[in-house]
C-alpha cells in the first residue's frame, strides 16, 4: 500500500521551514511521510523512474524547434540558467498580465520566441521539459514569487482552498491543513505543499504535473472526478487562481468519505 | 527507442561483486485493463531481459503482466575479465532493445 501511494519527485524542492498556515506545525514535505524504501528510491537517480523523463527533457532542451531556436539557444546550460527557477513558479507574466505556472511559461516561450505551437499540458514532451527544468532546482527551498500583482490571485486561491465544494462538501484545507499526518484510506494525508512536481507516482505508473492530483482524488479510491467541484471551479473562472495554495483535490469517492467521517467523529 | 538508465561500474577488481541496476521506459500494459472506450487494451509488455558479459548470459529474467511500468531490475555480477556487458529487453510487438557498457577489470 505504501508503494502504491508513493510519489517520486524529480524536482524534489525542499520545503521551506516555517510554520504551516493553520496547523501551527512546521512545514513538512510529503517526502517525510514516505517509507524509507521509497525515499531511497527517490534519492537514487538510477531507481527513480521520473529520471527517464528528466533525460528526455534534456534532449528536448537542446533540440531545435521551429526555425532555429532550441531552449538552449537562449537559456544556455540549464544546469546553470535554470537553477532555482522552478522554485518561484507560479509567477506573474507582465505581457499576458496573468499568473503563469511552469507549463504555461514553457509554452509562452515556445509561442513567443521559438514560434512553434504550444505543447499540450500533461503531454510526454511537456512533462519531460518541465521535469528537466524542475530538476535543476532540486534541494532548493520553495521561493514563491514576490510580484505584487499576484496578491489578488493568491487571495482567490486561498478562498478556493478553504471553500467547501462538491458532493462531499469538503475543502482542500479540511484535510491538508487540519488533518495532515492522519491516515485516510491507507494513504497519509500530506500538508498541501507543491514541492516536487512534476512527480512520478507509482500508482499512476507515470509522471504527472501538479494539475493531475488536483483534478483527481488521491486517496486510492480510483480516478473518479467530483464533477461538481470541477463545475464550481470553472464557473469561478478559477483556471489561473491555482496560483496560491494548490493542493490535492478534496474531491473523493463516497466510500472514502465515510471513512473520513468515521475517523473525525 | 525506449529511454534506459543503466548503472554499471566502469572498472572493478577481479573477483569483486558488482551491482548492476537497469531501468527502462516501457508501459507494461497488462492486457487486462479496459481503455476509455471500454475495450480491452492489447497486451504490451517486456517478456524477457538478459544481461550478457563478454557474450555469456550471466543474468536473465522473464517478466509478466504484473510487473509495473518502467521496470527496474538490479542484480549482482562477479567481475572476471575486462570486456563488455550488453543488456537486452525483448517484448510484445517486436520490442527489442540492446544497450551496452564497457568494463575494465584490474
């Protein structure tokens, strides 16, 4: 069960040590709750399957897209130029006048400078590039952007994070701020930190970006959407407000919820 | 060509036990799962892995549908003589890939 619930980060940013917003506990990376075996697997680049995507990303970084540009043509050696970059996304884009995450940033670079079509999010190529860029920030603490324009989006994100939504009437905060460390359906609830994405999850048998756990329940209850949660989000125009405190989706299958309710009460 | 990650020492002392670790990108589709349209996805797995040391098979493994995607295999080999090691994965749909590494034994 531990194996199935494990995440193997390729970016593996360390979590900044500061008090978590609501629980008063020190901030802890999800890495801390993994079993020693899985931790060893993540640390070892020959065992961590996420490194397959990192290797693909390195090839893409140097591949010439469009007329004459590769990523490396402008950014040079990613090991130097991308050090610490992933740690401060999502960030404000002054041209688009909106917050962008790393996926969107890569695509903006493609459309603005390389003059090629954007890559679909969650495509193997995009995940590879993202994993390669994020891997350059390995071990660095998360350093959220200080752009003042992000304040409004952060506030919106906080509201969404705390808003009870969906059939099960759960908010992200209910589990990830109030009950981290507790066990739910065989999986340990992590604090809602976003370090370490894109991540290889053994249950997925593949790499996924931050959008994937947020869309789908992570509680080992299968891949059932909470459609209402999604609808509410869409109505709220929430696409870009994922900026602030993004976390695993609070949407769960009903069976799992029953477990949760039993444990709380 | 599937992406592989191979950890094999470049040099070793004679008689030394070396740990070899291999990882290959492969979906290992079981043949039992249904796709989005409800139809069973055809099986696509690696069926056999073998490691040859100077032409001689020193380790091999048969793989089955229960093995996860991107299979990781680690095994030990005793260093005997300088030469090459080749790693071969064979599977469904004519999948075949060989990677090699050189080894110096002192």
